[in-house]
């Protein structure tokens, strides 16, 4: 491969990497937005349950610990 062809190939690869990096950054931002939304929804649900069921605040740590043991978060 001559120097010119190698340089063109390198430039194409740099563009591809740049585009891939931009897409990865966009996906990370989208995931962070989804996580933030889930955090807000969880906080709202906990506030609601605590208001409707006053004992919820005391019971929540135990419920959470049991759920962590029983539920695989990566299964559907």
C-alpha cells in the first residue's frame, strides 16, 4: 500500500471512530436520562407509599433486601 492510500485509509478510520464515538456518547446520554427518570419515579413511588402506608418507611429496607435476594434484575 502506498503512502497516499495508507493516509486515506487512516483518515477514513479516524472518521469512523469519530462517528462511533459520537453515537456512543449519544447512547450514554440516553441511558443516563432513562436512569434519572427511573430514579425520579422510584422517589415518587416511595413518597406516595410512605404517605398512604405510614409503616412503609420502616418496612422498606426489609422489602428491598428480600427483593434483592429473590429477583434477578437482568431477567425479564
